[in-house]
C-alpha cells in the first residue's frame, strides 16, 4: 500500500486474459494507473503470459490455468469455462497472501478483472474486496449481447427464425446478422449464456471506449449495472505502453511505407484470432491486385486453415503486385495506421483495431467475423459513416470496396469525418477531456472504495 500525504493508496490487482486483444488494453490500463501512483499486480494465465521485463514495477501473479491455446476446432465456451474454473484457486491464494503481507488490512486491495475472467470478481467479493469489471470490447456490444440473450430466453434461435438482414426491434441500427455469435451453434451459445449468468455484480465498470462515440450504449450499461461506469478510452492514447510480445513486429514495413505516396496504401489485417479459408484469402489477394492500389498486408502465421502462411497464393498474383505490395506476419499496427502513406484499413473490426483506426483518422473496409465485430462494423459503416462493409467475399466486390475507400469521392468524405473524430479523440484524452476526466474519476473511486 502506498502512502500519499496521509492517504493510503490500495494496490490494484488486474487479471489479464490470454487473448492478445484483451491483454494489451489491460496492460495499458495498468500502466495508466501505475502512473497515477498505484502499485500494480497482474494476475495472468500461463497461456500467452505477459513479459515482466516490459513492465518494471509490476508484480506478476501466474495462475494455474491448465488450458491450451484455442483454435478452430476448440469450443470458446469450453475454454472460458475451464479458464475460470482452473484459475480461481490460485487467484484466491495470491490474494490471501497479498492481504496478509505488510498488514494491508482487508480493504487495501482493489481487483479489476477482464470480464472473461469473472472468477476474479467472485473471489474479490468473497474476500470483501472491491471488484471492478474491465471491458475491452465496444460499449454497443453490451446491449447487443443482452438482446441476443433475451431472444434466446424467449426460445428464439437466430439461424432458423429471422431474416438476418432485418433490423432487431429496439436495437436500431443493428440487424440480426450483426448480433454476437449469430453464426455459432445454438448449443454453444446456450452454454455461454449459462456461464456468464454466474457473474456477480461489480462495484464499478470500466470500458475502453470514448463517451462521445458511444454515449447511448454507455447509458444502457449504467442502467443495467446501476454502478459507476468509467469510459477511459482509447487507452493506447492515454498512456504509451510497451508491446505485449504476442508476435514479433516486422518494423521493416515502416521503411517500406516511407517510400509510398501519401494516403495511397491500404493496410489489411484481421487481428490476433481470426482464421479463414485459403479460398477467401485468395479472393482478397485478387481484389487487392485488381484495385491497383499499393497495399501492406499482415497475415498471421496459422491464420489460414491448413496452411503455414501464404504459400498457396499464386505466382501470377505476386507478379502482378510486385513493387506495390508487402506481406508481413505481424505489423506494428498503431505505427502503420499513424503513417502518412496509409489511406485505408481493411479490418475485421476488432474493437482495438477500430479504435486505433479512428484515433489516426483512417477510414475502414469492414469484414466482421464474430463476437463484437458485427456491431463495430455496423456502427463504423452505417452510423459514423467512416467505412464500408464488405458483405460478399468475392474479388470483384473487394476491388470495388477498395476503390470506394481509396479512390472515390465517397472515400474522401469518410476521411474527412474520421479526421474530425481523430481530433475529438485527441481532445478526449487531454486535460479536461471526457476520457481524461473519467480516468481521474476512476482513481478517486478506487481510493475511496478501498
Ligand atoms: N495487431 C498488431 N499487428 C498486426 C495485427 C494486429 O499489432 O499485424 C494488434 C492491433 O494493433 C490491435 C490488436 O492486435 O491492438 C488486435 O486487437 P483487436 O481487438 O482489433 O482484434 P482481436 O485480435 O482481439 O480479434
């Protein structure tokens, strides 16, 4: 516990889930709280652990997760169940030990947990500690998840009973197809709902989003939880924090970008989890080739089913795009999006990627797969009008979308809009801005509740 002019500052224990898109913002939040003066401990799974050398000053608490990496053939629901069941005992041991050290007393630790690791909330409440949920998805995902759950409780199943393009009543502008897990097997979804309904109510909720972007959804979240909601994003703009070492970044692509004309390059990446068929990747390759635009494409090794990397792409594609293309395994994405040569981002619309694109004023081509990506894509294209949604996975359609964003007047209009949003983000994280103030509010909440 830190002493500050007589005030006693609690230690903040954060749980980091093994997913890169969750781990990175959790570590960013931890870094921001450390800068405010809190001592920090990170409880993490042994699968995809953070690297302690990147975070001097943090205490690391490994949890006995006993889970293996999730892939196409494994069930997400089973994974979440096992992760929570297996990590719980070692988390309790760590907390009990920390509480007994240095005479902390029973209220000197505050727990902030990734909502996928909800075992931590239960343990904190049992030990009479303040527990706060941290969500790294979009706020709009939450009402969509609740609506999806409600449909399920009414015995309505998406694939069978609805026209997927129809708007969900009471959830405008979201369509059935935008709802989370709309393509997952019904049984899997049934179990997921059962698992998540075991969560216990937190004392507060933190969201990696910005109030001006998601005001309405944040109000719904407040109505649901009836506890303070802190929108502190985008966290990567609040505090510079080191990479997570998920994969080694290919920094050579920045040198390549330096040689390209301003706003000429389309950057393509589908994040850390998406897997797709070689057939779709081949269509994408030809869409890119036929668009005649320079492109930088991050293809994660193992992300194409039954392939190591991109070895199946035809020689004719490589010939046609030679000199105006670069394919890498993992890009320094935030730096890429901030580069003046990048004029568009073809993305799966993971929430980190969406926020990073908005923060740098880059319009998007949205190709959502699952979880919150459909919701994010819908807001990006239909509400904020800073992108287009790709719905037909064929080369001709892909070429058209690239042109709409990179070449056409329409793309320029999107660029102007997203440029204005970039400025709003800049203001939000500065002194007096909404995210800055929300973070200050969170600091006050942690101190007063411990
Ligand atoms: N990312 C990166 N290099 C890549 C691809 C992705 O650094 O080549 C980062 C990206 O900046 C973002 C994260 O990986 O912070 C992906 O998170 P997101 O929420 O967009 O998607 P997820 O991986 O969770 O599906």
